């Protein structure tokens, strides 16, 4: 499976100190050049800029020229590039993307998606991180999530075998 990451999940995983779970779970991660530009632009957190400017060897940056496409026009550059790249790399692709419109368009095109919370949940399920700690760190960033979804994640964690 080819894994393509958009900007938001990379940003937040770097900020909470868990970006390496992408490598642990997926091996190689493809990042469109537009995502690299977004995360190294002025205004991006300095820790994110630093990480993106020295990406590890398991991150592959790909340049993408997105043609006119009505389904992608409403998305930002990184999301449009990620979805277009996924189309070029079919059939087995996972998009890591948080933006609701981007996820909707990816699903419309038949791609599996997950986001920052999905990565954190899956990493916790594999014993790679502590879910409560990761969510606490995430809560100290600008990440937006409904309290109901956070409650659901924590209740599932408490219900896992081996958890109290």
C-alpha cells in the first residue's frame, strides 16, 4: 500500500512528538511538494518547518502538476496534490488527510482515508504510543475536534483488552 500524507496530519504529529509512528506503521510515506511548501512557509510552526526541511529518508517528496479538475479546485494546494497523486498511484493507496472537503473528495474517488486522530488511534492500538498522552498533547495545539469524538476514542481505549 502507498501512503500519502497531507499537511495537517504531518503538522500535528510533529507538534505532539509522534510523527515517527507514520514510519513505524506504514514504512514509506509520500508527501506532495505542495505539502512541503505549506509546512515550510512562514507562519508554520518552527518545529514543523525544521522537520520538513530535514525529512527522514522514509519520507518521499513528489512533485505534482495538478490539471484543472472541478473536484479539486475548492481544495488547498496540498490536498489537491495528494488526491491527484493518489489517482496516479492507484490501486492501493491510503490518504492521511484531515480536511473534511478533502476527505469527502477522496472518498468520492474511491480512496481509503484516515486523519490525525485515526493515526493516533491506530498507533495506540499497536502499542506504539499512549492514546491519552497523545490526545492531551494534541489538545494543546490548534487541532479542532468535537468533544464527543474525543470521548468516544477514550472510551474505546478504556474498553480494549489489557486496559483498565
